[in-house]
């Protein structure tokens, strides 16, 4: 992760029978997030640069992210931390 921040994943949720979660970083160093995402096989164009920059992961990608060091942080807390990091 480059020591630039903590990669975070939230809990799995379902929407129309599709399970997913979010992956974000608690620092303004989005390059570290992109590098971590690449290790999961994610393409940069899948990055969502909205009010809370993040990637959306499926169950297998989330499991791999956790094995590679991503930390579980509940949804609301994760998005608050990620949003605040972008303001710094």
C-alpha cells in the first residue's frame, strides 16, 4: 500500500440479488488506492471519482483485498474517513 494510507473495505450488501462492497483509502493518496486495485485485477476505469472516491468489489475481490491487507471499516465510518481525507 505504500504506507500512504489504509485501504478500507466495508460490509457486503445486496442490490437486486447482486452482492458488492466498497473499497476506499483513508488518505488523499489515490494513487495508492489505484495500485492496490490493480493488484486485485481491477481496471482504473472502474474507479468511481464521485464525492467519495472508491472501487466497487464483488465477494471474491473483497476476500482477496482483505488477504492483501485491506481493513474492514463499517460503511458509514469508511465513507466519512475517505471523504475527510479528500479535503486535506
